[in-house]
C-alpha cells in the first residue's frame, strides 16, 4: 500500500506528519516502513486568506496535487492542513483514491477513545473557525466545540504564521495563559486543530491534556497502510 501526502500547507507541518507516521510504524528495517509519496505543493494559496475573502482559491492547486498523487499510484491521501478540509467535498470528486478526512477521524477517535469528555476547546486558524468545519463533524457525533474570543483567535493566527516562517518565539507560559482562560473553570481538553500549532506544542513542550488531530491522522495513515 502506498500513501500520498498532499503537503506544503505548510512545509514544517508536512514534515511533522511524515515524522509521526515513521515513529508510529512498527518497523525493524527500511522495508517495513510505508511507501510514502509527498507532494509539498507550496504554490497552494493560503486557505484562511481565501475563506476570509482576501486571497486566491486554493482548490485548483490542491486538485493538481491530488491528480498527481493518484497518477503515481497511491492508495490513500492524507492532507496535513485542517483548514483545507473545508474543501474536502469539492476536491474528492477529482480522484478515485481515498482521501482521509482528518477532522472526521479526530472526532471518531475521540468518540471511541475519550468517552468521558464531550466538550473540547479548539485551537485553529480563523478560516477553520469561520467555516465551522469541526462543528460539522463533531456535533454530528455528539461532541461540542468551544472557541476562543476574537482577540485570541488573532493571537493564534500570529503564532501560526510564525511557525510557517520558522520564527518561533512563543513561550510555553504564553500558550498556557491563553488556554487556561477557557479551560481553568472546567477540566476541558484542547484540540490542536492546526498543523502549525501541532509543531508549536512540540516545540514549547506543552504537557497538559490535549489531543492533536495531526497525530490522529498519522495513526490512521499507518492503520490503512499496513
């Protein structure tokens, strides 16, 4: 089984997904690892900018990459970008290959493996918040999504673009202070719903309870590729 990764949104997140897949694979040698083809298409326009009405449509470039990966013989395609899943129904029409839906898989994983929690604080891009793509899947599974206020959404976007530019200067204390505003009164776990934030929480060594959609995606990639 060959796995395709539609990457470039952004490059560090793409690299992080591949690293997690490697670590989660039960392998003793090179040949035990998953045959993986990565198209890190950095020409895909910014998803949030388009959703907010300020940028180009990312779908044409995403579709080019999907068609390319299909032509190279992949059996499944993973997309390490949460906001891009707003376009999931549009782009899946252009391929017969299974495109793994990261947000659906995150909700399904939590429903099965974390039954005690029904509410989650979502940390994501403004594009993901505006499209309510997490609510679409999670609410159907009986799970509730909480979101930060507009000021903190802007702070999260600043952090996300710092990761994209490899200029991470966010401190653990800053991150914890933002999260505690929404979780301190109740024991609410957070969902890392942006792949740049997945990079960030590892960089700052955040250790409190959270669930990372990209890690859940990596686990699904391994499961489907065995």
